[in-house]
C-alpha cells in the first residue's frame, strides 16, 4: 500500500513538473560535441531581463566604490580579448550576434569572473594581477564564463530550483509532512539537482571555453595551466568559488583532451 502511494505521488509530481518544462537545445555541439538537451521552466527573456538589472546594480555599486574600470590599459586588454571570443560565439549560437554584450573590470582582490545571461560580463583585477595571467589564460577564463551564458546555465539552474520547489510542495501536501520532512526532501533535492549538475555545467563550460579560445586564436592549452594556478592558491585545492567544480585531476585530464581536439581550429586561426 505504501509503495503504491509513493508511486502515485511520484507520478503526480512528475506530471506537475512536466507541464511547465520544455526541452531546449541552447547551443550547437561544436567540435567539442556539447549537445545535451536542457529542461527549462522559465523563459530566456525573463532571465536576461533579471540579469541585466542585476548587472546594472553591480556596476552602480562598483562606481560608488571607485572600483569600476580603474586601469584603462587593463580594461582595453580585457575588452580586446573578449571581443575576439565574442565574435566566435556565433559558432555555437548565431543569435549571440544580437546580444547586448558588456565587458567590465572590477577592482577586487577576489579571484573571480562571470558572464550573466545575455552577455553581461565582468572579470576581477585580482584574478589577472595575482595570477599574472597571460592573454591566453585570460581567454581561457573568459571563454569559460561566456560558455556558461551560451548554454544558459543560470536559466537551467533557476528551472531546476523551480521544479524542485514544486515537487517538495506537492509531496508535502500529499504526505502531510511537516518542517522536518521538507528539510529532508530539500537536502535530497540539493544533492540530486544542484551538485551533480553544477559539475556538469563546469565540464560543459570548460569544453566550449577551449573551443572559443581556439577559434579566437588563443592557445586552448593555456586552460590547463590556468587551473593549476587556481588550485595552487589554496594549497592544492581550488578557491571556495570553485568548490562545486570537477576534481582538479579530472579537470586537467579533460581540459588537455579537449584542448588537443581543437588545436586544428587554433592553428587555422593563427594563419
């Protein structure tokens, strides 16, 4: 009887979630072959609008602190690299030619960079200066972050959070569970939906990132050395913001393999 009830509840939850989901193919596979379909419950337009507003707030706060684009030479360098990468994004998504891309440098000791939905980007001066990044390494960082935006990973994460929340609320109502039960289901949902997929997102961004770099004429093998530098900042472990990324040894192996795959694109771009 209990097993039958569980199966009924699972079917009901799946039905509710399926109604609001659609499977989309955000990018072409490219040479690296990233072709996974993604389940989405929220529109790209909604996520892009929210990202644009959040980006404006981040820039406004940085201006107040005199932390926005303080070094003109550094900004010019970053934007030149980003421009070459962005010009190659159409290989994965033709519509990115219509995105309102923005690239800025934030003065901060943090080792960080990101690209929001719709192409709103920032890289932190601490990442460039403390790790003494070469142009190839900056391209590896920015290519990786651009890849997250191309794959709409933020939209996918929001969709999964929505699906998880819906599942918990439906199950809680049907089972009559209280706060403890919801907490338990929340932990299970976190492990099931967030951590494994976060690592999957990083692998996808790594692979697309090296192809973007290669197509733009930057050595894709620089990504391997870059992550060595990142790991060295925490005595062999990556910084906190990389806590859900793939294990260092696995990442190095995968990056080396996929960098080798796209070397012909790099050689062609250099000609």
